[in-house]
């Protein structure tokens, strides 16, 4: 059995090496800054996409005056790849920050290159149909997600999901015979699948993962609790049925704001009045506390800050002896 994963095949025989080439349309491009050495002239920043409905990236180029929808060629580790200019991007020079870019635009696409790019989507759709048919033919327990073809035709990447190991050797043989190029089968998880397919989140906006996220951060239920969110799975889960990525956005802020605030369930003493903390409002830096009469009121930071926090010892339950 061949373990399903990032396995590349140059011919009928399976190779065991892994490939580092990134899926462009899926947003698997490199993180961080590109090396700007050797690029002459004043640099201009743009927002680009490698596919009509792909993720946007920031690109840098010495070419001035690129307009919306213009086809350009960006430098990648496996050669030039066509991209669509979405808009210009600020250089951030006035703020004193150094602008980062993921890709470098080398040149404008020629008429022939632009036409070839327009046909690329149709070729990928055809490859998807062929591969889906072969998966059915070989009765493989895998689901095809996306197909990406390098602009120079040197390689095709087939992204898929699977619950178990898949022996796709016969599938690869048929694909190589059909397209006469290098073929890579790349397994992805449900979060990456959603990132590639895109969609609309519960907030009504385009999914963050398909719009701008380059990598997935670890998300835990603790983040939802820290932000006082309902722990209903349908409320805090995304299209991929995993915890929402946006739970990480404000987690650090909530955790920082809660530091030093009286904890819910604890007691504080303001003057001669003993109050029990009911809940916190971290963003307003206020708490809700109740007195012994059961009356609740909101206390601003100036009221509760510096108050005496009491430690109420809970009565220890005595364990029943074995004779009892």
C-alpha cells in the first residue's frame, strides 16, 4: 500500500520523495518576505491572484502603472507563473514600517502568455473530470478537491482528502499516461479543503482562510471560554466543522484584559461592603458584582481597582470511612 500524502510521480513507477512546490491557487505560497536583492528601480506593491477566484497576495515589482485585471508573470521557485493584478497596495513608507511581499512580479504577460493563462483553468477543469472518473474506475476511497497545473506544463498537482490510506499507484499511472507530465498526489485536511473551495462564513463575509490566511493557527475551546462565547458547536464551528479560526483574533486581548480583574465567584470588599463577583466585561474593564441582598451592579475599573480581594475557604468535605 502507498501511504496517501505528498508523493510525486514522474512516470509509472512511484517515487517516495516529497515535493516542496506550493499550490499557488490554493494559497499555499511561502510565508514571510521575498528576497528583494537584485531588483533594480523603485519598488511598487500590488495585490495579485494566481487564479480568477483564488487567494490574494502582496507582490512587489519595479514595474510602475500595472492596472486592475492586467496579467503579469510572478517569480516562483519552479519558474514564472501568471497572476492577475487586483489593485495597488500601499508601500507603508510614511508609517516607517517595512512592507512585506510574498511574490515578485517580473514582467507583464505577452498576448500569447495571457491567452495561455486563460486556457489554464479549462485544462485544470478537464484534468479534474478525468481524475474523478479514474478514481471511480479504481474504486478508491478518496475525494478529489482541486487540480493545479504549472504554467510551463511541467507538473500537475492533484489535491484530495481521504480518511484512510489509499493505494493510488494505478491511478497515477493512468494520469501520467493521459497528461504526459509529472504528477503529484497531495493529501490535505478538511481545513485546507475549505480554504481551496472557499465560501461564506456565518458572519456573512468570505472565509478568512480562502481570503487572506497563509497558515492555520491552533484553535482550542479555551479560546471560546475566555471570550465568553456560547459553547454550542454550531455557533463556534466553521464551514469545515472545525473551531472558527477567528477565535484566535481577540484571544490575546481578552486574556490580557482579564489579568488583574477579580475572578467570577470570588469576593471583594469595597469599604465595608462585601460583594461577590458575578461576571467580567474585559473589553469595558468592568465587573458585575452582587451584594448579600442579591442586588447586582456594574463596577467600573476605578471602583474595583485596588479593592481587597478575599479568599473564601470552602468547607472541606470529610470522606466517608469504609465502615460507613
